[in-house]
């Protein structure tokens, strides 16, 4: 074997391994929301425990992603990328065999730690293996495969859950074993190790502070799973401790010689605006995508297959529009496109809140999901453009990593914070049935017609609360995009603090 990762005969194996590894992450991320109702039914998990199934993964992924990317440079991309795959696959096996919600949550946390290395590593190893003139085509193949798995994953998972029953959520994790082992075999036997950057330092203290801060905040908002809504004293104490640690993290990053989060980048208003709107918009998107499947399956009684098909327009329209919106961003600037996309997303979320009592998948939910795909299709590519063009050329890699991490943190906080709101609104909506063992997002047998009507109404009200909050945040995203990002042509205005000509 040639002793260079950039050797032409190694490149195709690098690309296939990166596609297989990233497919695990994309399938896992896109299917888990549809599988949550089955997990709750099979393991008897509470709403808070279901939140931790999602947040255990997002916590470590978002907190360690920047460190994971730097570790690849420090110790060698092939080695660190491979270790990330090992951790992800090993944790996936434990997930598939979990006998209790607690075991599943712990395994998901380990899975998130592996993903923190694997996700940035999949793109970085392609960039290292391919020369600049061939890199765009290789990344395009990787992106197309990623889109395909993101679209196909929920459909396959939804039909499996419908055909095989609640236990088959375990197959969502078990499928990672053949994918991961194939990726590892290619890396170990067909790809030579790359040369690490010996002088690169890792910000371990920053990673620990970020992880603890996010963990405390998530625990304060969600609790340990024993109660649907944690006491106010619990929330204030743990969230307060998390905010103190967040301040300590910022101070450490400010003084560190090798920060994983370079705060100097936020002096640029365009970069700060792009990340601010990312947090608001991806908070909204994560909240809807977590609670909508639960509402439809556990609340309305729809099958997972029906839910997966109803979400299909989002992936198709987003993928189809992304290449066009990237070109339009070059002509008009990212500001107008992201503003328009965020307004359309806000309309889609508000529409979901209005139509919730109709319980109509094809005439109500699907049109709103199509509208959501249209809005996000106008946002995703221009947002990457906004992030990359707001910083100097030498900072584009870390800028992209920061933006990715911000989106993951937004999802973590959304699931934790909205869960408390959902539980509160649902319990109030139950009225006289509040004393019964009725839970949001779970079917309950043996109810009278009146009690079932109360359960359904409470479900709709709780989901509508999520919709209106997320619609408001999408409007905030539109305002931030318009005020801070570059606009060209008819909308011409340079972004405040732009780096200027390179």
C-alpha cells in the first residue's frame, strides 16, 4: 500500500468510508424522532426520558465537535476518524440491546461522543485525501449520498416500525454495525495513515466546561425523567450552575492560546448574525421535528410509515432547491434569501399549529411540510455562504465548525426547553382527566369517550404551543438575516463588519 493518504488509489476508498460513516450519523439523526414513540411504548419511557434519548446524543456531539475536529489534525485523521466510528458503532450495539431507558440514554451519550469525532472527520478526511482541483466533485458526491440517506432513512425506518411493531426501533441502531464495520475495513486495509500535526494543542479544559455547562442546563430544564415538569427550584439551581459554567467557558476561551471557540470571530457582525439566526432557526426546526412525529403517532394514532411519508417533501424540496439557492446567494447575497426562507418557515410552523386539531395528514400536515422544505431550501446553502464569506480565508474551517456546533446546541436546548412547555400545557389541557395516567405522545387504553376527547385536545394544544413558539423564533431569524447579512442587487447593502476584499 502506498504510504500516503493522498495517493490516487486510496482516494476512492476514503470517499466510500466517509460516505458510510456519515450515513450512520444522518440515518440515526433523521430516524430517531419517528422511533421515539416506539421506544417509549417498548421501554415504558416518560416524556423526559424520551427527551434524554435525544439530548444525551446532542449534548456530547455539540460540546465535543470542535475538539473532535482538532483531534483529527493533532493525532491523524484516519486514526481519530476510525476511533470515532468504533465508539459510534459500539454504542449503537448497546442502544439496540438496551433493556431500560437509562441504559439507552447512557449509550446515546457515548454514541454522541463518537459522532463528535466522526461527523467533522468524514468531510475533513475527504479534503485531505483529494487535491484542491478534485475536492469539489468528491464533496459533491459525499453531499448527494448524505442527502439520499437523510431522505431514505426515515421512510425505511417508518415502514419497518409499522410492519414489525414497537420492538423494531432496535433495528435503527443495529444497522450501524454493518455500515461501520465496512467503513473501518476500508480505512484500515485500503487507506494509509496521514501525518498528524505534532504541534497542535487541544482545548480539553474548554471542552469539559462546555460539556458541563450544557449538561447542567439540559438537566435543569428536563430533570431526571421521574417527573414530567421538574420543580422550579430544580430548574433555577441547575440552569444557574450551567450559566455560571458557560461564563467560565467564555472567559477560558478568551484567555486560551489555543481556544476551540475563537471568540475573535464574533467581532464580525456578519458572523455573529449568521450564528444567531442559526441558533433561533435550528432551535425551531429541532423542536418541530422532535414533537411532530410524537404528536402524530402517539397522539393522533398515525402509523410510523404514514409519518415518514408525510415528512418526505421536506427532504426532497430542500435537496432540490439547495444548489439553486447557493447560486442565487452569489447574485443577491445571503441576506435576502435567508430572510425570505425564514419567513416561509415561520408560516409553515404557524400553519402546523392552526391545523393541529384537524388531524389531517395529507390535506394539512403535508402542505405545511412542503412549505417548510421550500423555506429551508432557501436557507441552508446561503447560510453556509454567509458563514464562509464573513471571515478571512484562513478561518473558514473553524467558522464552519462553530456554525455546525451552534446548530446542534440549538437542537439540544430546544428539546429540553420545549419539553417542559409541552408537559405543562398538556397537563392543563387534561382538566378533570389530569389525575389519570395519561401522558403526552402516548396512546392510553381504557379511556371513556370524554377522557379521550380531553387527551386529544390537550395533545393538540401542547403541540400548537410548540408551533407558535417556533414560528416566532423563525421571524427573529428573518429579522437578524435582513439586518446583519450581505445584500446585493436590488437589496444592496454590505454586511456590517465585513472583512472586505481579500
